């Protein structure tokens, strides 16, 4: 995977960004590649990656996996979107979108479908509401990711939980191969705003396709700024996982 230069906890492309910097919480001694960026939740890596991908390609690929598209579901669901307009208006917005900030809004059900691709050879599975003892798997978006790319993401997300330095290490369950990703959405008027709230995310799934227990949990909690951010959700999701698989 692409290796980018580490630059500490604060970075901007150049002086044209003025006082604006992309910030991240942790530094690490390893190389700045996708695996470590996921393990340490490195905002700067993903901001740089978004700029390298470019606004046209990134928008096209996000559209391909269902952004700006209503979800085919029994209940009306808002579409996920990456911009309030039709595309990315500035370099800063593009960079911030790389790590899920900027104007990115995601529907949790859509996120669940995206995550399903990581254990279904890159195919996003269509969500349904009615319970069935013999569920029929229906593909929502075929080849949303290549099989190789989906497997790479899955293996890297396993390390977010398994690696002691991973942001989701507290969710580790011995004997169960879990994968996951934490995330914190900042709700504030500007970078200098210290009064805004935070939304915490933790998405986790059983990453063993041969397991007789298959479970994906998309969790979100509002107002977690003084509760540990996304880490507030780790013990809660871990408990649900343990009970679901009878551990």
C-alpha cells in the first residue's frame, strides 16, 4: 500500500491553507501506510490520500458505493453524501473528507452495507428488516470493491482491534477474530471552536467468514466529548458481541 511521509500531529498542504491544519491525536514509529493509518486513526494520512486521489476520482468512487443514492429499504432512509453541493469545493474540504469530516454525512445503514463488503468479496449486501431463519443474501452493489482491496481492508481492520496500540484494542475478545474502526465526528463551527459536541462511532464485525456466528454492529453515540469520544462505545459493543456469541 502507498506509504506517505509522517509529519507529526498537525499538517497543512502549503501556506495557501492559511491557519488551517489537519490534526490527528497520535504519532507512531512505524511507516505511514494504510494499515498503520487505520490502527492509529491517522487523520493526516487520509487527508493526504484524498488529495492524491483527487476530487473527481474520489467523488466518482463514492458514488459507486452508494453515496448520493437512496437506500432500497422498507423504510425511507436519507442518502449518504460527501458534499452539500455536487462536488468538493476546496482542497481543504477534499482533505477533510478523506477522514470523514468536511461535509460528509453517512447513513448508518449504508455504512453497514459498506462494511459487509469486507467479508463478501467486495460485494455490498442489501439490508433487510424482517427476520428469517433462512435469510437469503442479496447483493446491493456488486463489486463495490475488488476482492483484493476488500480483503486488505478486512485484515487491516482486524489489527485495529488485535494490535495493542489499535484504537479499538479495548474491544478485543479472546478466541474471536474481530475487526473494527473507531471514529469521532466533531460538530463545531470552526477549527477554533471549543464548545462543539462530538459524535462517537465504533463499527465492528466478526471477520471470520467460516464462523457459525456472523455479526456486524454499527454503533453511534452523541455528545461523547467528555466521555472518551468513540472509546465510550468500545465496552458496550464488546458486551453485545460477547452475549451474541455466548461468551
